[in-house]
């Protein structure tokens, strides 16, 4: 336990330093998931993740560090629950500390929360497992699992400086819009110019980046399978370290190209949006 705890704290320190170098988040039209429709309140906190020096040196601290490792190395620490080649940090960049990429900071204060997609009230544990099933083509982590409670502990620790009832203005991904319909043909051109170095010409990824289509990528039921969500993520974060360098239209084009490629099905999609309200870019 102590061996990975020391390694985890070192990696977490680097992660927080990296998060401090990203551009400030855009605050308009943000979303914690593709389906979050309202802000919690008008209370506006500062994006101030806790220092790794404050992780307790006790059993709770061990759980927090295990949660961090589950996020950055899901393939290693949560492999039994994952059905593709993704790690949580592929979308929640910098282990959930990047304010432009669905940060975990403050998220625990928003749950329980009604989810319009599934029309049920979700706990934080439910939301984590929903992500595991949809985005990682996996199976739910059992409620009694120490792995699940560890991820919760990590998110709660990151959220400790955000008061309950806060708006969490950096939640999710800042929304962008396009001036025209997405063009997947141009998206392929942009992908080949700016994305293949990491994701490969076949989109199957590399040591530096995950697969963006095919059997080892996210499912059709994932938030990222929506062109608008993927475009917003691409605009803010891609190419890695060079976010905001593609135009909004280019981001939509690339997202359209990527999401036109084959990917795993999500059988549970038949239970989505039964009460209506399905966004227009949901691909099913």
C-alpha cells in the first residue's frame, strides 16, 4: 500500500502542476456531462484544487491515492471492469484537475442529481458506473468494491474547497457552436494534419493517446459520441498541449469524422430519453 501511495503522491503533484499550466476555462455553456441541464446555484467558487500535501497519511489517504490511480491507470487498477483501451484521464484530463476537460473538482457537491437521459436520480457512485459502462464499454464496479469507494474518495477530496450549492462554473466542457453543418471530409483532412501523430492514421491510438474509434474506443452511448460534445472537447484540449488552436468549425468537422467511424454499441441506449428531450446530436 505504501509503495503505490508514494508513487501516487509524486504523480499527483506533477498532475496539479500540469493543470496549472492550462488556459483558464471558458465559463459559458459548460456541462458536467452531456446531459447536465442546470447550474446548482449562483454561488461562484474559485477553481482551487487542494494541495497533495494535504492528503491524510491514514487509511482515508490511502483510499484517495488509490482513487487517483484508478483514474490515471484504469487499465491497470480497474481492468476487470473496463472493456476498451481507455483510462478515465483520457477524458478527465490531468486526473480530473484540468478545468477545460470535465474536471472532478467540485463535482461531488452536485450529487445526488437527476439524470434526464436515464430519468433517475443518480448518486456519485451511479454516475461513475454510468461512465464506466458508456465511455469505457465496461461493467459496473460493485457497490461494495473498495475501487469504487476509492474513486469517490478522490473526487470528494478534490472537491473539498468547493462549498455545497456552488455553481461549479468549470463543470464539464465549455460548449462551442459551428457556423455551418459539420463536414466529415474536411474533418478527415484536419485529423490527418493534427491528430494522427498521437491517435494514428487508423484512429487506434498509441502510447501517447487512446483509440478514438473501433472496438477499443468509447461506445455509441458515450457522451463523446455526440458530435457537439466531442467538438467542444477537441476545441479546448486538442492537440494535447495545444488546445484552442483549431477553429470551432474545424473542431466540429473532426468530431463529425471521428464519430462517423465504427465503435461499440451500447445496449442500454434503448432506455435513454424515454421521456423525451434527446439532444439532436445523439447518434441513436
